[in-house]
């Protein structure tokens, strides 16, 4: 069975960090959604990020890219 990275699918939810990790509903919540609904995109707590949150997310990613040698 191939590994399924649940966290990468939560990037545009406001309850996750800039990289789609650390769900504020619990660390294993995305996994429970996957088991229950079969798809992370059917999460009952999904809430789309605002424009400000998306801009902050892009700034964090750009800063992280600059930090890497």
C-alpha cells in the first residue's frame, strides 16, 4: 500500500499552517476524515483561507525558500 500524505491536502484550509500541516482540530483529525469520508476534501470543518491568510502563506514559503542554501 502506498503512503498517503494527508497533510499536503489541507493547504487552503484556514485551520492548517502555510504548508497544510498542524490541523487546529487535532493532529490526527485529517486522518480521521480520510478514514471516515475517503477523501480529505470532504472535511466537515473545511474553511477556505482569506486573502490575507493566503498572502501570509506565500510570504512564509518565499522566506523559507530564501533560507535554504
